[in-house]
C-alpha cells in the first residue's frame, strides 16, 4: 500500500490520542448542515508516515480521530471501527474511536 498519512500522537494521563488523516485531505475543511471539520496540521500534525508506521500507531492508541477514505477503510479492515459508525462530511469519512488496551 503506497498511501501516506499525516499523524500526531498526544499523551494525556493514561490516554494515548492518535490524530491521523489521509495525505489528500490534510489542510482542508469539510462542512455539512451540522458539522464543520478542519483537518489542519495543528491537530493532525505535519509528519508524513507510511502504512507500516500507521499499523504500529494503531496498536498503541486509546483514542483516535481519523479522517479520509484510506485510513478509515484500514481501520474498518482491521476491526477498529464498524462501517455503520462512520460519519461522512462532504463525502469524506471520519471516525472517532475510544478503547481500552
């Protein structure tokens, strides 16, 4: 898989928060009638990672905020999120995940 992703990890007490998005949605804003989503580098970071790095990060987070078709599809494929729980904003998939490790 040649996809690249932007990702940033935050640590807050016992939580490991992953903010990650597809490269093609980074820096963009999406809106619909009820939601506004800014995929900016302040939150999602400015470090590009590859698929292997993403897999490693998927093994460590307790909370995740994911934006983009490729990253959300991967989260579905590995069982982190159910397709029915995906929010689409202007056709862009967005998933929020909370779990205990």
